[in-house]
């Protein structure tokens, strides 16, 4: 009897795996949530409503780099020649200490970036994707013997890259 139970459990597991494979599951990065008509995209520099210097430029550059790396669309410099336009507005940026050394110096920060994102298809004049409150949160550990002010450029560069990866995955893969 135990052998029959093991065979039935194995068969059940196989059926579950096969059913899941047919339910739309796919590997990350292989699909595209964009309409087939969108082959080129313009990404103007995001608006920066924060006081953080060059945050708009770093986020925009990172999003363009991630779109190019994914290879799903060609980036067009001229919005008039693009099938779609991705616009962003950086609404807020914060870096809050969450852990401290024995000398009461902050050595870990939670960095939060909040942005308003809209992707519009030009020809159809319709919104493909919109998120008025796209939030990305990252913990950043300050290297030993340094303070956040001395590494903030490095921290923002890292956050921009991960922000872009998260945003592009959300847009392209529909997550």
C-alpha cells in the first residue's frame, strides 16, 4: 500500500506541474506586456520634484539602460518619432537611518523613491501603463568607517539601477 500511495503522490505532483505550465506562467524577462504596435519608445528626462541633485537624470538614464538591455523596444530621442512615450515625475526621495553602530553613527539606511509613471501610446492616444505612486524601497548599508554623506552618490546610483529594473519589469511583464 505505501508504494501505491507514493506513485499516486508522484502522479498528482506531475499533474499539478503540468497544469501550472499551461496556466500562463513563464520565465521572467521572456514576455512583453506592451502592445505589438509599440516598437519604439521615447523616455524624456523625468521631472524632479525633490531637492536631491540629479536624481531625475540618474533615474531616467537607468530606465533607458534597462529598456535597452531588455531589447523589447528601440529608444527614440524624438517623442514624435516614437510609438510610445514613458514619462516620469519623481515625487519624493528619502534616506532614513534604520541601524546604528556602537558609536551611534547610522550604518544602514532605507532609501525610498516615489514616482508618478505614465506610458502612453502615441498613435492610439491611450495610456498603456500608469502608476501615480510607483514606490521603490532599498536598504543601503554604509561601508565601515564612512558616513552616508560620503557615499550618497554611490547609494543613489545603486538605487537608480534597481528602481529601473523594478519599473521596467513592471511595465514589460505586467507585474
